[in-house]
C-alpha cells in the first residue's frame, strides 16, 4: 500500500510540477488518492486523457505532448510511474465533462445536485430555487473551502473533489412559525462540537458547547473567534440559530496580521488569533499554543486580564489553600458552583467515608488546570450547571486541587500515591495538560479507597451527569450492603449490650443483697452490743442498788415494820419487810434491784388503786399509808 501511494504521489508530482511532497500528499488525500481528480483539480484542461495501467481504463486528465493521429498505435509502459504520457501514436479521446456531486442542507431538508465542473455557483442556486422555492437572491450558499465565491464563479476553478457538502442560509427570510418553535427548541437542547484546527502547529482539538450557548460565551473560552457563518453577526446569538452545522462544525485557527503600528505600539503589541469557519479540522487547541497569553482576549493586553492563581504555590495548610481556591472560583465563574470541602484530603475522606453507612457519600475530587483550554468551558458550562451543582451537593463531598503549579501537582501526586496507590497516581501523572480538568469519583471501602471513574474535561453536561449517576448506582449498591452489615452488627451489639446489662443488673442485685445482709448483720451485732451494754449497765445498777439497801428488819424487831408484797407483770410475787420510817425511795430501789427500774415500771396500790410511783419518794412508808402491810402491782409504763 505504501509503495502504491509513493508511486501515485511521484506521478502526481511529475504531472503537476509540485515539488513539495507534503503539499502533494495533502492534495491527494483531499481527493481520496484519486490521481486524475487531483491532477484535474490542480491543472484542469479541456482535452486530453491519461490511461492507467493498473486497470487499463481510460482516465480523464491533462494531456502532455502532441496528440496522435493513429487509432491503433502501441507504446512501451514507463517503469517509474503507473501512468504514462499520451504520445503521438496513442488514440485521441475527447475529454468528457467532469461531474460533481453536491449534498446541500437547508434546515431539515437535504437536496442532491449533480453538475458539470464547467457550471457556475449560480447554476446551483437556480436548481435549489426550484427545489426549495426560495429566491436565489435570498440564498447564502456556504461550505466552500476557498474564501471568495460568488454566483459567477466556475466550479472548475475551485478545484473541488467529486463529493461536496454545502448548506444554505436565509438570514433575510423568517422561519415558518409552526415548525420554527419546535426545531429551535430541539436545536437549543442539542450539543454542538466545534472541530478546530491550528494550522501553524498542525494540531487539532475539539470542544463541546450546548445549543443554548451564545457566541460571546464561546469567545470567552476560544479567545478571538471572529469568522462565523454570515448569520452569526450578533455575539448574543445562540449556536442553535447561528447557522453552525450540526452536530459538528469545523473551524480553522491561525494568526491574523496586525495593523500598522508606531514603534512604541509595536513594542507592546500582542499576537492576535483569527478563527475562520472551515470544513477541515478536528479538535481544539489552547490559545496559549497560538502564542496568546491566558489574559489576551479579543486583542486586550494580558496585563489587563491576567487571572489570579487558583491556589498559592507551596501552601502549608490545605484548608487555607482551599479557601483561596473557592474564593477565586467564585470570582471567575459565579456563586453557583459545587460546595468545596475546606480541609485536608484526609479530612474529606473522614467526612465522606467514615460515618454511619446511611450518611456516607462519594468523594468527588476536582483537579483544576489553568493552562488547559477546556478548563473555562468545563467550569462555566458543566461544573456550574444547576443540575450538576444540586446532584453533587446531595450525593458527594467535593474536594478540589489546582494542578497548574508544578509544586502543587507534585504534592497532590504524593497524596494520591498514599491514598489510592501508584497506579492511579501514574494515570494522573500521564494526563496531558489539554486533557484537564479531571474529575475523580472515589468510593470508600472497608480496607481501601477505590477510584470509580476519571472524567476528563472534554465532556458535556448530559454525559457528566450520566457518569455521576452511574457512579452513584455502584455506590448505592455498595451502601445497601454496608447498611445491611451495619444493621446486623448493631443488632448483635444490641443483644450483647442487653446481655451485658442484664448481667450487670444481676451482679448489682447480688451485691445489693449481699450488702443488705451485711448491713443487717452489722445492725444486729450493734443492737446486740447495745443490749448487752444496757444489760450490763442495768445489772451494775441493780447490784449497786441491792448493796445500798438497808438490811431487812427481823420479824421480832421492836420498831414498827411494814410488810410489802409485790406482784410482777409475769405473775410472780416477792416480799420484803421495811421499817415504817423508811422512805418510799427504799421501796423503789428494792423493786429496781429486782430488775424493774421505776423509770420503766409503775408501782400500783390495790385499795384504793393508786400509782405509788407518783408519790413523793422522800416520804416514809407510814406517811404514804403503806403500813403495816400492803400488796402492790408492777405495770410497765406506756
């Protein structure tokens, strides 16, 4: 295959005289390696043929050398090319007109047009006028690869390939009211991909925008976007109505020559970026690659628009760095943005993963990079979308870090290696600048942290939401298992706690019972001691009283004697003789000596009934009429 391509390119250079091999290959690729079409595109002629020895067919092309008058001549093939020049002995074949195919798009219609390359652009418009019922004067026919095209331009001079795609704009005609509303709404909900080629460095990138985005919003992210389809004359116009080809529209970015300046002005001039609508290109390139500083927008000097860093370099405290990041993010993109967790990455892990299973969340790590052209679009259109902000706040703990500065990048990679392992750290390390920003979705597990998804900045709101929801589904399934395990563990712990509590209560009851018994025994011992002491005291008092009693007089005593008979509460009797002159206190002492102290017992007389203990103890027995004899009763006091 390579040999054939080399042979075709060599033949193309030989036929056209183009010395630059890169230019020759480019023209051949544009014509799908159709040698004749490529030659006709560069040197179209009215007559002449080229014959291919590959298939033996007669191919149209420019003629070289004199024509032949012989119809049956022969020739020897050339060894250096698959094609040979027509020589005088060859047959003269009249050149057939070259046919071009056009697919023309207008709103929701496609029209196929086939014309000879000798036709003009106006001929295409007249055919479209009959098909679309639109005056040719109201049509703007766009999609040409060359710049200046009018109705009188001959198609052959445009060097077009066999198949072409064009589109019609009618800015002076209103859209049909019935279909316009639905079509417009549908276009607003669609996502447009701008395929942008930077010619100077031969690099291609892409960028996604929603149909509701305005040209001004795109300009903020693409810096100086100046050449749109002709209907895009108002920066407030949305992409849906600007005439961009859906779903992809190709643009080319190059340098635009600056106007003549004075010497003082030229010392401070800044490079300008010019972007033109084009059909060749693939992706999008950062404006810094074009020699434009981050602050140079729309020809404004970088010193006027240079942004403050999102995060200080070599910040000692991660919390302080996140405070500056949040403040700077709000100043750039507004207050509608995710709530960033203020604190270290370890603290974010603690908040997201180490609570109760029902309260756990996914951890979203946003990695910012100011040098990536996708950053502004991702932040303003995706990360700050209300649906994304709401979904993140409900289901995620969001932590952020700025990867722009090398020191901060190295610090995060160290944290990443410690928490996620070297594989994830290496994956992030190999990400190119134009692949940032990144959005890491982390799920905490029992023994490790798992990276569920790494979302690059080149995405759409819908795709971002779908990937967040997909991660949430995985997390929800894991969370349900964790909740079940946690509930079972708590149930086991509750049973164990109840058993421990019942055992503790049993121990407490046994201890209380034992202590009560000990107290009762101690009280009994104390009371016994008191009783013994009291008995000993009473016995001592009784003996003392017994010893202090005067001797009992004899029956044959010459003095007056009173004989007293005393009955105890138990029914027993005891008798004693006293001198009639003895005091009543002697009787009380005698009764007390028998174990009945007068403080506790009453001594009662019979006839008449009286309480002898209420009498004056210093009176004699004769005075209280206990003479010559008397029977008394002992009764316990109340």
